[in-house]
């Protein structure tokens, strides 16, 4: 079992690095499904996963041979694996390891063997793992160990490439929003705010509603959020393609009424759809670089996620 006091000393920074990837709760992607299939085939195991260790849960970006989308963090073997980012964690018999002998999830799975290689960002933050699980005690050979390490590097490269694509899309949205803001309300040029709204757990919503229904909900949500804005002063909002993330640029440094209206949409969505839409915002009137304003808004979004985790 995981002891909260045994979490990495830089847990806040590690969590921030995971948040910056904007991948937890994302829709399934074939590349990651291929990775777990290859991991299971190479290692000869019935189960393989790409896991991400979030605040209070272990979320599966991809899985084979395993049911469900996530587990609680305090029963996640991968939470132990990430504490040694540079090393493959291999446990020949989970029942003989005092940390996992009474783990209820492992018992339900019938898991006896585990091997996981941490997913480590360029900055050294361990955010999850590529792991394999077997129903019998065993050990990997050296070729299998090296393959698992290679798959973890490949997975991390995919995640960071995905993150760079998102950053480019965000930059285009911000530039477009600032052009609209300056053109519509030149007298307020240089004074603006950035608002990020992110619909949580798209994967679970897609499984519950279906892909088409989810896309309709996202389009409807886009319209509802846009109705909260004031185009005359240069407000604009755009959705990051393929995600549940919306970015608004407001032609004013702070506007409590607009933020309240956006929060009202989020509250209504929770009641009607049972989904969480979290928000982070930041404003400036000092000519601060747009990237810095966005980063502060993104940190505010992470703080909102922290608050939800504590409340739950």
C-alpha cells in the first residue's frame, strides 16, 4: 500500500509536469494501444498498461487484458515505480512483497508478477509507466527488460510530441484572440485575460455517451461558452482540436461577471451531464508576454484540479 508520506519529495513539481501534458482523461489513441500490445507480446504477459499517476488515482492511457480506466493511487504499484525514475521496477512475486501482499486490486486481478519502466519527461519528472503484469511469478530476460525500457522512451516521446502540437495550437488560438481583441477594442489593447476551461475525463464520457454524442456535447458546450463573452470588446473563444479544452481571450484584464457566467455553464454541465469543467484564468495590463499570461492561467487550472482532488 502507498504511504502518502512516501510520495516523491518534489510531488508538486511532478504533478505540474503531468498536468502540462494535458493527457490524463484524454480519448484513446491507436499509437498507445499498439504500445501495450507490443509490451504484452514481447514480455509474454496477459496484461500491459500505459499508466499515469495523477493526484489521487492511477489512470490508464492504454491497457490490454485489464478492465476499467483507473484505480486509486494508493493501490497502484506504478506509484512505487516512479520513485526511481531511471530504473525498471521488477517484482517476481507480488505476494512475497510486503508492500503488495494485501493489495485488494492485485488480488482481484490475480496478479503475481509486475515489471514497469517509468515515463520520465525531459526535465526528469516521472509521470507514469509502461508496465506488464502476469498471473504467475516469473522474471523477464534481459532482452525483454531492454524492450520495456525502449517502449517507455517511445511512449514519452509520443506524449511530448503531442504536447508540442498542443502548444502550437494554443499559440495560434492566443494570437488569433489577441488580433481580434486589438481590432475590436483598440483602446484596451494590451489589457486582456486568458481563460482555460478543460472538460475532465473525456475517455469516460466517450465510453458512456459514444463518440458522436460526445462531439455534439462539445460543440454545444462551445456555443454556450461563447454566449458568455462580449465580442464588442474583443472577446473570443476556441477549442483545442480533438480535446475538451477551450481557450478564451477576454479584452479586459479582469471581469468577474464573465468568469461567473463561465462558471455557471460549468455548474450546469455537472448537473446535466455529470461532467466536470474546470477553469483557470489570468489577466494582465503590463505588456506581459502572452506565453507568461497563459502559463499563469494554466497553473490556476492545476490549482483547480488540486482543489477537486482534496474535496473528493
